[in-house]
């Protein structure tokens, strides 16, 4: 079973995504204390959170000697936003 880690402390978000994703994926919530910018622009907030989460994943992978990567169908939309 594949595992996907979600950066969220909100149990409601986890339940919502569990209902959407196939049961063959195990979703695991990891709560991280990420600063959140104050803005009325939701796209700006999402972009900032994505950049911070990506930086943490990249840093973690380097420490473990792994290359960060996602399947292309997931990576392309993230790169387009960033």
C-alpha cells in the first residue's frame, strides 16, 4: 500500500481527502507549524504554503540521501503554480 503524507493538522481535511482518494492509498496527516502569510488573496496564500512545504520535503530528502520527486501528473501542476 502506498502512503501519502499530508501537511495538515485539520482532521476534516484528512477525512475529505480520504473520501476522494482510492482506498489503495494510505493518507497520513503530519502537522507542521508553518507560518501563514496574511493576505486577502487566496492564491497568494496557497502559493506560499506550497513553496514552504516543498522546501521542507526537499530538505528532508537531501538529509536522507534521496531525490525529491512526484509522479509527473502531480508534479506538473505544482510547478505551474510555483
